[in-house]
């Protein structure tokens, strides 16, 4: 079986196709440790929570197997589906009989809840049956259906399971009858079904599903879900020129539209996607890759509206950012999209799960006074299983294929055995990325073969060196692009990459007023923050970093499961501030004193005792 994150192998307008998850084994490196934790801790604990919070009970109740009322929120089915999808990816990476038996039980409960006409949603049974399809704006029926379809496809590709897949097809056919050519107009308040329908088309070859996805996208802006900007229903999709609305909904819609573009080649769709991407990256994305700045509506704000303490930056939105940029890359082959994927993954997404694998952030601020802590679960628990399914699927993002050759998108210790042009090409990648910038890629080939190797050069690296079999390649590798090597490859050929990992002092567009006169620190793909626990004797919110400060990176193996920290010297301004007053005159007695500071990767914050945290520190300019 073949488990692809998005299967574009037959998509006529996709430039690239992904590599199946099972063809890449992450070994001993940064992400391998997290996959191990996911398999051993996160997935079992989430299963217990899905049971204990009634989410799986709801399926048994709908099937008539248990008595009682519906438990939780109307869209709770989707949390179960995302968990099943995560398990599908894990089973593809390495079959586990115990895990397989658990997911089989869950699948049996899901399928038993399906109606004879194919409808499947546990809230709309018994007393709520008459409400089916009466409120597309708020009731998330199509959203849940989309997650069911994606879970069923992932599980089928991993294990050959047809039971859940057949149930998903029956539900998809029910949706076709209700909203297809002979049905009534519809579009979801929360996009998700669009990309699922395109993937179901890719899985089955049935054009009705592709046409359904197109219809759902075309129906936006017609007031079907109220004409609301937050639901991206205020304009037809092809008239959008600014990324707005609920961040996850907006980005999921863009995922579906990008999938549609890769099947139809409609240039107008691509032009809109480019406008929306440019607006997001240049005006509305946090330095962590997080998006969605407003608590109000979990939405994108105005251009440059990027508060720090009040940042919403939902974990699901960072995941959606990753998902959309993956599709934009597959459609174009452009490294800028993978750069954003990497930024969001290592920072905005990874911060969403604790180092112990059992606690989660829903909201990801960039500054805090010690009150924001991860939780074991949420009433609205969309983020925990979403993090799980993304991390479980990670092996499928490291490489992609085109007619010309093999594309290396991401870097971490791994062994890949790729099926390319009817033969197997092995790739052995050695690196301590993201802590170090040296990568060694060795090819294993049964026969000599002429093709291209495309190597992503991260946009953050100012100096890059590329060597082949020990000899430096003189041609300059440009950050933010792919470096192409054409040759007849032989068994044992080795490419060596060196990405300079200087510590970067990052400034912000002055229109983001909260960051005016401030800097953030980055190294490699990681963004850093200052936590109180590492910086005693002063408030990290008061830290001043000189413009010409000397900063140094230091590996600390016993800190936060092993991290490279950034150390340096800065200043704080002490004063005898009267705590009982809101305003006071500047005091001549206030003084500046020198302090040593430590910054840790942003993803690792809030894993120790509570305390103040900030990403952006005040900058002390050089005096003239």
C-alpha cells in the first residue's frame, strides 16, 4: 500500500508528487525522537481521552450500542477522525499489531453509526435527526465528513482497510445526492471537505468528487453561509485579494483550492492563491510561522496587526499554514513555500505540544507573564489530534519526485528508499539538523542512472557550500531556492551541504507597532525566546540587547531534552517604580545595569515552572 500525505501522482498540473510515508524512515534525529514519543505516549493518551470524554461513546450511542445523551460539541466526531488518520500514518511507517487492533475497534464503532442512506454524524441522530443539513454555517457536518474521508484514505493506503473507506465513500455519495448537480446549493461554514473530495477523486478516479469540490468552492460568496467575512463567504473565491477571516477556515479553503488547481490548471485560481499567500507572508504572519492574530473569530487581523501577548496564533492555524504551503510547493516546485513550511513546523506547530507528549497549546502567544500553560485536553480539542496527524505524516514531506529527478525538501537523519523510474534509489541522510548545518546525503543505486538532484537551500542561510564526493562545487547555491545537480549518479555518490547557522538578529516592519525598536533571535529554522527560569535577577520583558551584541550558540544536552541555547550580554533599566500608580515622572535615579541572558527555542517554552516569556526584546541602538 502507498500512504501519501497528498497524492498528486496523477494530477496533470502538479509539478511534483510526494513520496509515500513508508518509503522514508526517520532515524535517531530530531523528528525521529518526536515520532517515537508520538507512538508511545501521545497516541495512546489521546485514545484514552477520546474514550473518557465521550467522543467514541457518541458513535456507539448512535449505533444503538449504548444509552445516554450526546456528549460534547457538535463537531466532536472530527477529533476521532484526526486520531484515526494519525494512526494510519504511524502504521504506514511501522506496523504495530496492538495499535492496529485498537484502531480496528474504533473503525467498527464508527461504521456501526452510519445510516442506511450513507449519512454519518453522531450529533444528528435520534432527537437531532430532523436538523441534518439545515445549518451549514455552524453545524460542521461537511467539516466532519472531510476529516472522515481523509482518515479513511490514510488508513486504506497504510493497511488496505476497506471498511472505513467504504463508509467514507457512502457518505461522500450521500453528499453528492444532497449538494450535487441535482441537489441544492451548499458550501460549508468550515472548509475541509473540499480537499478531502479532491483526494477522494485521486483515490478513486471518480470525477464526481472533483466536481463536488469545485462546486463547493464556486458557491462561496453567494450568501449560503450568511455572507460572513469570517467564514470567507463575503466574496466569490476568485475575487479574493486579501487573506481574511477565521485563520484555519481560510487556510483549509486555500488548501482545497490549491488541490483543485493541480487537477484543473485554472490559472485564475492560482493567481488568487498567489495574492493571498503574499498578503499573509508579508503582512499577517508571525515570526514563528503562526497565523491568526485575533481572539475575536480566531481570525486574521488587519495588515501588520500582530500583537504578542494577545496573539491567538492557534496551533491548528500553524498546521493549516504548513498544509497549504505544501500544496503550493507541489504545484510550483518553489522553495519559498517549503521555507514557510519549515518555519511553521519547527516553531508555530511544535510549540503546540509539550516535550512529554501529553499536553497542548491551543493558543500560542509570543509574550506571556507565566499564566499561559499547556493543557491535557480541551472541550474544543481540534488541536491535539491535528498535531498528532501532522507529526505522524512527517516522513512524507522530506522528499518529492518529478520527471527530472529527486527533490530534497527537509533535513534530518533518515534513510529513504524511493521508487523512481521503476527502480529503487536509496538515500542516506546524516545530519544533526536543526542544531547544526552540515548534511551528508549518500545515494544507493543498483545501476548508474542519469537524473537531477534538487537540494533546498534554506532562505535563512547566508553562506552555503555544496560538495560532491569531496570536491566543492563552485556554482553558487542561492538561499531560498533549490540547487540542481545533473549527472549520471553512481552507487555511493555523496553530496555534502553546509548551511551557515549564524545567530540572526531579526527586526520587524515598523508598521507592527508592538515590535517597533525590538528584535527577535533566530538560528537555523528555529526562533528563540527568553524565559524567566533561565534569566534570574531581571524581568525578561525589560531586556535590552545592544545592536552590536556578541551572541554565541551553546549545545546543552541536559536541558529541555537537548537544545542549543543562545547566550549573550544585555542590559536592564532598574527604577524604584511605585507599583500602586499607573503613571509617574521619569526618575533621575533609574540606572542601567549589565546582565547575561539565555534564549531557548520557542517550541520548548512553558515546559518548566511558570514565568515571564517574550520573543521580541528591546533593541539598544549603537550611539553615534
